[in-house]
């Protein structure tokens, strides 16, 4: 089975700092592989070990995104593909278009796996848009995935229900983090990852025309919190009774 | 499938019932195709969907089919002068972003960001969009057991995190919740990874958003994704052994201590309060 897995080099939200104007400083911000993409890579590797074949990690992003590709390669992906772009991440239809073109060029694939949403902007648009761009079926929010010959079966985890669905391959699937526990690469795997092949496709090569961004971010501000931040001191008993008094004063008990 | 057609003032004046795809069994791909067909003839300038998992998927596919822009999980939506503008929360709730795009556009609206309108009336029109045959087949659909409490309605929430060592210890926190007249919630790992509590108990970005009078975070480190779901609580209390845990930054009252000592002490203090007043 040939599997493409899409990964995003995402801003590490935990490291994000405010600038003097109260807006987050995105230029040069620390980045990492989007959290749930590790589940996507893990699922691709799990399917490969059950069916044999190849796992190709695909990313669209700036040159630094090679680091995220390398992480996927260290986990066990066989090769990587990067489409160089500085397009903003809010431009989801462009990202989906670039990924679709890259997947076509690097393929054919039986399965394209994505995570349900990225840990930075979490809009969840790219995987369904990718399926539309490729013109293949889409199964979103899978917490279980199985491929049997030419049929994929999945359990979709929704807010209030669980659905069992089936669809013919090739298809795009997005996974939720409940699907597996991502592996940690060993030191040897991390070293070997540098030797694996990474191909770069340019946007011209893929023939995806540049267009104005679809959704623009016009302003950003850090969420401020004005909590009291009182540390209630004392032994557990003392602290407990002081807390109860404080809550009584607040009128919430 | 029912679609509220929105006009000025965002009130559903008339409803459009799309006939074609089957009743309750519509999958997002089929819904997107049906709405796509209806939209191609009705030409609305904005299509809004709820930002549920199915809503997000339907919206994205619909936008791709129509070649329109798509904004996700927005609130404070306005559409004027040929442009849709809205707010959304990004970077795990750390940042509020204003977004804009040209009309026509599709957007998913963050659940709970608007008061539910119970305005009755209006007209219902029907439109036959023809059969929609998706490539994905639904084999079964199971409603999740509504075992958990309705956290959105709870006045007090005691929330359990990974600081709780064993599932068997949860009754301790449940007891505290009861004492305070509230319900038990949790951080994501307790429901999604450990399965100790039902999925609908998990609070945060990928779970429920709550606004109780008192939120007591017990053994929760306070990662952004968790804070995103409880930051609008009136009073936040944190109990954590780690003085530097980020939860203390997002709390009104913090006790640095072992939950296994602090929670029983708290229960005692609450019981003493309710007990007979000591003789003078
Ligand atoms: C895209 C995305 C979405 C997510 N969505 C959510 C979400 O909706 N909700 C959510 O909760 N998480 C979510 N997460 C996960 C989130 O990032 C954190 O991993 C999670 O919230 C951590 O849970 P925790 O605080 O219970 O555990 P930990 O971070 O492990 O914290 C445990 C805390 O317990 C304390 N502790 C240990 N022992 C004791 C003791 N005896 N007494 C008192 N304190 C003790 C420790 O000091 C520590 O601070 C999401 C992650 C991603 C990437």
C-alpha cells in the first residue's frame, strides 16, 4: 500500500510571545510538527507494517519545514516531499491545492492521511479541501482505520456519536489523536533520517497559480487574563478553610 | 435536511428544506453536495454552518466546490461592503485573530458564541436537489451514551487532571463536586487517552466550553488547550503540587499542594461550614 501523510510545520503555541504592541511575534517564532500530525504519521506506519508498501511525508511550507519532514522520516516515513511556499497558513485552499499537486506528482497513492486539524490554527479545512482537489472520497475524524483490499473502513468520532463508514480507495482520511499513540524515534532513527530522500517541488513545477489569499488575518492580539492570582498559603487544612472563606466572600458558594 | 436562510439581522425568515439526500443519515460529503446544488441556484452571499466536526467538514468541502473562501470557528460575524469579517481564536486560545475575506463566503460559527434563537414561524420552502450519492457508505451510527453530567449547565465544576493517579481516586473529586453543588469534568487525557471519564466530560479546545461560577482545576497543569475551554469561568481555583504550573496564572485562587491532602481538607472545611455554628 502506498500512503502519503501530510504534515505541517506549525508555530509552537506554547512558545509564542507577545511583542510590545500586544500582538504575538510570529516572525522567527519557534515551530514544531503540528501535534496531531504525529498520530497521522503513526497511523501511516502502522498500516505500512500491516500491508507493506511505502510511506511518503508531504509538507507545504517554508524551507524550515524540512525539520518537520525530518521528524516524520525519523519516525519511519520512507521519503519526504516539500513544496516551498510562504503562503500564509490561513490560506487553506492554497495549501490544499499545493498538497494535492504534490501528492499527484509523488504518487499514485492508495491513501492520504492527515490529522483532523493543526495545533496552531486548528481550522480543519485542508484535509476535506485536499480530497475535493484530488477528486477522491474523504473520511474525516477517524479514530480507527483499516484497509481491506480496495475498501477502507473507519470509525468516525463525532461530538455525540460514533459512525462506522466504508469508502473505496484511493481516499483521504483525517485522524483524531485517539487513534494511536505516536512512537518516539530512537537516536539511530534520527541519525538515519538525514540520509533519506527529500524532494523539493517548486510551485511553478506543480503549476499551481498564485492567487490573492483567500482569508486574511487583519489583526492579532494576545488573549489577556485578569485573574486575581492569589496563592492561598498554609497547611492543607489552613489553605482549605481560607479558600472556603474567599469563595464565600466572592458569593459563589 | 434543513437550512435556515439568513437575511439582514441574522434571523431565519424562511427555511429551505433540501430534498434528495436521505433523512438523518446524511454524511458531510452528501450535505456539501446538496447545499452546493442549492447554492448554485440561490446564490447567497454567506453560508453559515455550526462549527461541529461535521459542520467543519461540510463547510470546507462546500467552499472547495463553490470556489468560495472559508472561515472556520468564527464569532462576531459581520458581512458588509462585499466583505465578511469575524473573530476567531488561534494558537490554542492564546491569540484572538480578526479575519476577513471577500464575499461570497462560507463560515463555521463557533458553538456557543451566539444565543440560540427560539423564534418560531417563518416560512418553509422545499427544494429538490436530486439524489446525492456519496462514495462513503454509512454502516452504523451509535449515539454516545449521555452518561456524563451536563457541564454547560453546572454552577460549579471540579475538573480532574493527570495529577489524579488512579481511576479509583476519582470519587474523591466527585465528592468535592457534590459538596459544592457541582459536577465533575476533566482534562483531555483523562477521557481521550485513559478513558476514565466519558468524552463529553473533557473541557477545552477539542471538548466542551464551560462558564461556571466556580471552576476548580485539580491536578491540571493548565495547558493552553485546556484553558481555552474554561477561561470565561467566573472564579477559577487551582490545586497543584507544582508552584510553576501555568494553571496558577489563569486562576483567582491557587493552593500549592498535594490534591490527596488538599481535597479531603477542603471537603472537611465545606462540611464544617454547613455544620452547626460553634457555641460562642
Ligand atoms: C490540538 C490539541 C487540542 C487539545 N485539546 C485539549 C482539550 O480540549 N482539553 C484538554 O484538557 N487538553 C487538550 N489538549 C491537551 C493539552 O495540551 C494537555 O496535554 C492537557 O490538557 C494536559 O492535561 P493535564 O493538565 O491533566 O495533565 P498534565 O499536563 O500532565 O498535568 C498534570 C498536573 O498535575 C499536577 N500534579 C501531579 N500530581 C499531583 C498531585 N498529587 N496533586 C496535585 N497536582 C498534581 C502536576 O504538577 C501537573 O501540573 C489538546 C492538545 C492539542 C495538541
